[in-house]
């Protein structure tokens, strides 16, 4: 008990001089040689940056494994925390996202994304009305760029319009050879 009190007084005295004792290597170093850590009273980690770096380098696999295990075991808690954080910091998140989109890096990422995600063929967007959707003849074939005559449905569920592609008769027959007769719409 007495040792702890003496150690505390020593550490406070050293801190007032602008130095700190590293509990890993046992050396006294300047405060800027320590990482920040809010969980400690003085706001600095107990190990110096060099010792921390060596430890993380030598125990990379062990740390990776323990983090993976932690995330696996605390999946629900993390989701709950993230949801609470998003709800309580909506304005800060919006502000950050806006600043990022306006930055050079944000514009570069957006441009790259647009180039990668450009559709090779025209696919209609879900939620369009029949008037916006139009007839197949008002569009060009997604493959040969001739005047389209039909719609090719890639799926026939509740979102069937989402995957519709305008095609000419020849291209539609190549894609659906098992259909006996394809008629114009």
C-alpha cells in the first residue's frame, strides 16, 4: 500500500517536470514519446511509443486473433452502440459526409465509383410509372443498339420491372432460345 503511494507521488512529480516513466522498458522519457490514452489519469499510455510499437509488431497474430474473437463475441453490443451513436450524432455525421463529398478525395472516389458502376446495358429503375417506362420501341436494344421491339424480363417476381432490358427480336431470341414465339409489346 505504501509502495503505491510513493509510486504515485513519483509519477506526479515526474509528470510536472515534463517526463514520464515507461513501465515496459523502465526508462524515463519525455511526454511526447508516449501515446495518448484517455483511460489513464494523465491522459498518456503507460508504455512509450517504442515499446508499444515493438509489442504490436511481435504479437501481430495474437492481437489479430483476439480482436477477431472480440468482434465475434460482441456483435450485438457493437451493433447497438453503432446505432445509438448514429442516432445521437446525426448532425455531425451529415456535416462530415458533406465535407468529405466536397473534398478532392471524395470527388475522386465518386468519379471512380461512377466509372466502375456504369451499366453496360440500359436497365429500368424500379418505381417508374408506365408513362415513364414507355414502350420498348422508344428505346434502343441493350446489345446491338438497334431499335428495340421487346422487353426482356430477367426476373419474374414482385420486382419484375427492375430487371427489364429493351431488346430487338434477334437479340431476344438469342437470349431466350427456348421460347417458341416472341411477340412485340
